[in-house]
């Protein structure tokens, strides 16, 4: 029986993909590196520094760690300024209704995101108080597909891993969920991934799965 739902943030609760794209594009252009939507897609569910490594792998230049850290800071500073654009209108369809229903049914909720800006984003869109716990990039050493973020979220909720389900839009997130021994809902690109337990077209379809177990 599922007693807790751990949500990824970007692509599941809110879409900041375009903002990430613009921020990484700024860095890539500055460094003379080709960067497009296909490469941006590879960054889903991946930490900031790992994302930077993917982008810099397209360059012939060798970067020192100090140079990499400086580029990551430039990217994040620009991204944070773009977050000022966010509001409740950016919450993805069905999310608010689902969260209300989960509270009514006393199913615990958490965020499990590699983003270090997760709490800022949730405050911007007015959902910060809707979750019982938030585990983000500030709390982990390893990003997805490592299961650390989901394991920490389950522990914070006081639940066994097997009693938790994850909602993810990225293959790396599904891999992390399965490595943690959790049920995996896949939405968007993750809905067709072969390790996804339950593909979703709309996020509120989760209710049907949970009602069956009640």
C-alpha cells in the first residue's frame, strides 16, 4: 500500500525547462559551444555540475575546476533572475487538485528534486506549504539516477521505501525510484520508459491507482 508520494519538481509540478534552457544557452554561447533542445533534454534530472560537464564536453577547451565553478555560478545567477517570472500560472495541470486530494486522504507528500532552487520555486508558485517535506539538491551528494534524494525523502516522511511512490518525467528519475525500491509513476518522456510501473497522461490519474489500494 502506498502511503507517501515523492514528486520530482521540474516537469512534474512546474515547468522551468525553458528557463533552464535560456540559462544554459547563455553559458554555451559565451563559450562558443553548440547547445540546442536535444542537448538540453539530456540534462533532465541531472545536477548542475553534471549538466555543465555534459555541455562542456562539446568544447575542445579544457576547463579547470575553478573555471567550471565560475560558469556554474553564472548560470545559476541568471537562472535565479529568470525565476522571478514564475507564478501560480506555471503550475502544471492537475497538480493542485491532486495535492488537495492527497491531503484529504492523508497520503504524505514530498519533493525529491536535484535542484538547489526547489524551495525558491515552490514559494514562487505558492505550493511550498503543500508538501510534508522537501528534499533537494542542497541535501544530497549524488543526483539521479542515484536514489539518494528519494531515500532521504522517504526517511523524512517516516516511511519505508516500499510504501512510497515516485512521480517522475525523466528516465534518470525512474531509475532512481526503482533503485530505491519504490513504485514509479512516469509522466511526459518517462511515461514510455520500460522501467516505469504506471504511465500517466495526466498527473491526476494517480488518484485511480491509489483508490484501488484503499
